[in-house]
């Protein structure tokens, strides 16, 4: 239908509204091409054809009726009609109705066929025009592509010609320079030959001996001046080349230093980005674990509520059943009821026991999840605090490999042995406030100790040393170093970095705990050496900067106290005390463990479970 066609607005379409003779076609012009489109005229065609056919049928029926009426005339004065006339009239009416229906159906079919025919022809015309448009468009694109290809080829040819011209020009200039140099060399040779010949002729034609000597001296002087001039020119040329080499070397060194600096900056930027991503991931993981723990807790609470409701309903049903059966049953029935009640009570007791176990298990699991979440949170906070120290605040001041004393437990657990292990030490420095961060890695087991030492830690270690003069070393070097440390503690004047690090490394050693078998990095007031009792020297553990290690130390102390208490009692008393302590630790409201943190409670649980 022309009014509903979606034509391209870029294409000029001219519409000629002059209708054809049948009044059902429109003539259109698209890009200079005539089109004939069918109007929506189905009803108009049907109505016009029906009117013409109905008129023809009425005329024919009138003719038939007139002929029949002439053959079967009825007198004007007749009072009744014959049966034949009535049947004839009914037949005529039926024929008329049937003819009209057939004509109507035939006209509808013809109108539909005509409409479909015109619609197909219009669609074919539109499709052909559209395909022509697509073909012209593709041809236009192909032509543009071909023209671009030709332009590229022409530009390549022009570039090649220009490069060839430039190359030929360079070759021509080089040839001209070579020819000029050759001519200069030839001219110099010719001039030297000519001057030599002139000098020889002068010498030959000299009349006196004095003149000959003078001419020979002039020749020697000229030759010697030429040698000196050539040497000076060569020296100047070598100096010029050396200066160029130095400038080129400086340029290369500058470029290499810039490249190394950019590479280092990129590496530091990547490290900082990776640390930020790790910190964000740790925070997300902690939040997600907390969400999971809260979901588990809500599920457990719902299950407990459902179990309590079920138990209460069973108690009510049991009470109602008892009241009902007590009214209507006697003797045998009473005994049967008692037996059933006995079975039910056993079942109820088992169910209550199972419910209590589930509650205890749920409470233990909830407590364990709480403790794990708290530990993860503390560990994440510790990691974040460690990573808050940026690369600009900390500066790597020392790295090296040493042999450090170690005191470990024997396999039987009865004694202790001393040995020396290889370690790698790296020290970082912070200025405000002044701190030294030691990172000691044991090479055999791969254990890493990361500790921070500031003025307060050093003061605790040095105070007993200066109070007890018997422990001082008699060498003047050690006295000087200890006085330097004391000056730092008293006045805040930081000693030389090398002297301070050397003093601390001489007093460091590794110790294995008797109870937990964990290794700790210790710092003593005296020099740590094999063959001495390291534990009885004036030493102190280097404190870590995390709260988690403090909780672990409290747990170890609690372990040793409980173990010493249980060893003094009998086995039965040990079991009773163990159950009491486990129950107290499992309940957050326990009076004996109110001051203990969650990591300590978890450690007790693990200890008694083992």
C-alpha cells in the first residue's frame, strides 16, 4: 500500500496522484522510474462489480418473468391462483436468490484475485527498484574502494620515486665529495712534486756553496714545518673525536638511567596497586565471612525454635493423652497404656538428648565461627596496619647473610641443644619516629621473623645492663658501643646506623618454646654465643607489633599453668577438671575466662580436644 511504504528519505520520490482508468492504480516515479501501485480498494471494486452484475441479473430476471407471465397469464377477474403459478413464482424467487449469491461469491473471488495480482505486481516493482538501489550502492562502494586503492598505489609510487631521488642525490653528493677529495690529493701531490723540482733546480743552479746550503736548509725547514702542521691537525682531529665520543657516551648513559628509572617507577606502581588490591580483597573476604557466619547463626536459631515448638506440642499432646486415657481405660488397658507411655518417654528422652546435642553442637560451631571471624579480622587489621607503612616511609638500609645461634628442644623432650643456622637479614629504617624493622629468614626451614625495634624496646633491654655492671664487657670497643646505646636511650640521639645494626645482630638468637615448639627471635643484652646459657642471660623477647601474637603468648602462658595444675592431680580429677574448663571456655559467659580473648578460648578448645 503506498501510504504504508517505508521509503528511503535520501531517495527522491515523486508521486503522481493521477489515477488510471480503473481508478484503482496510482502512478509513482522513483529515481526517474515509473511505478504502478495498488490502492486499498477491495470494497470499492466489489461494490462496483456487484452493482453492475446485479443490474444485469435483474434485467435478465425481468425478461424471464415477462416471458413466463405471457405463457401463463392469469385473468384479471380471477379470484384464485393456480398451484402451478405459485410453484413457478417460488422457483423464480429461489433462482433469483441463488443467482445473486453465486454472483456475489464470484465477484468476491474476482476482487480478491485482482487485488492479489496488483499487490504482487507492486511488490515485484518495489523489490526490483530496491534491488537496483542496493546494486548501485554496492557498485558505488566498489568504485570508491577501487579509487582509494589506486590512490594508495599512486602514493606508494610517489613515495618510492621520492625515496629514489633522495637516495640518488645522496649518492651523487658522496661521489662529488670523493672526487673532490681525490682531486685535492692529486693537486697536493702535483704541488709537492713541482716544489721539489723547483727546489732541486734552484739548488742545481746555485753558484756558490753558501747558496746551496741555504737552499737545502730552506727545503728541510719547509718539510719540518709541514710535519709539525700535519701533527697538529691530527691532534686537533683526535681531540674533536674524543669530545664527540664523550658526548655520545653521556647521552647513552642518560638514556639508560631514564629507562631504569621508568622501569623502577612502574615496578613500584605495580607493587602499590597489588597491595591495594590485596587489602581490598582481605576486607571483602572478612565481610563475606561475617555474612556467612550471621546466616548460619540465623539458620541455627530457626532450627532451635522449630525444635522447641515441636517438643512443646509433643508435651501438650502427651498431657492431653494422659488425661483422656485415665478416664476410659482400666487394668489391662491401663498396663498397655503404661507400656506405650514408657516407650514414648524413652523416645522423648532420646529426642531431647539429640536436641541438646544439636544445640551444643550448634553453639560450639557458632562459637568456633565467631572465633575464626575474630581471628581473621585481627589478622586482616594486622596486615592492613603493616601495609599502611608506604615505600616512602621505609627505607632499606641493610641486607646480608649471617650465622645466628639457635637453641632448640631435643627429640626426646628432656633437654635442649645449641646450634648455628644460616639466616638472611634485611633491615628497614623509619625516621619519624625512629624505628628499625628486622626481617630474619631462616634458610633451612624457611621461617620468617618480622619484628620492629624502637627506643622503648631498646630501653627495656638496656636498663638491666647498665644497672648491673658485672655484666659489662671489659673491651673498650664494647664499652664505647654500649655508651652510645645508653646515650640514645637517655638523650634520644640516634647512633650511627651501621654501629646500631651491628650491635643488635650480635645479640640476636633464635629460641624454641618448650610447650608449643614454636620459634621466637630473641634479643639479649650480652653477645649471644654458643656454650653459654642464653635463657639465663639478661634477654627479652622482641615484641611483635600485632595484637594476635599477644593473644598467642597469653594462650601459651595459660597452657603452661593448666598443664602444671593437672599434673598434680589424679587421672579422675584431671578428667573432671578438663570437662569443667572446657565447658567454661565454650560458654562466653564463663566467669573464669571473662578476661580471655577469643583466640585464647579457641586455643584451649584445640588443646583439650587433642
